[in-house]
C-alpha cells in the first residue's frame, strides 16, 4: 500500500501565505515561515551582527579606515568593539 501523499506536505504550523506582484499580476504562495520575506530580511541583520569584527585592528582593516585618520577614531572604534563583543 502506498503512503498517503498528505504525510509529505508541510505542516501548516510552519507555513504562511505570502502575496506578491511578479509581472504586475497578484500571486499568492504558501511558504515555510523561515522563507517569508520579513524573516529573511531580519536574518540579514542577525547574520551581519554575527560577523562584526571584535578586534580593533580587524575593525580598522575591514572598514577600510585610512591610517591618517586612525588616531582620530580609535576611541570610537574601541567603544563599538566593546559593544559588539558583548552582543
């Protein structure tokens, strides 16, 4: 006996309906909650926070801060790094 195909459908507790307008035509689709555009936008910020530099020299290098102004922003960089490290 073949299994019931409904057992392979996504649980409705984990899906939501999204509406879009591709090519000017309204279209609705059921998607997994983690694939919802709002969740994807949120996760961009979360992952960006995970990759923030937590060391002074790494922050200076990654942000492309020129050596000529490095001394002027050292205090601010150190304050930001302290906050990032706590998060």
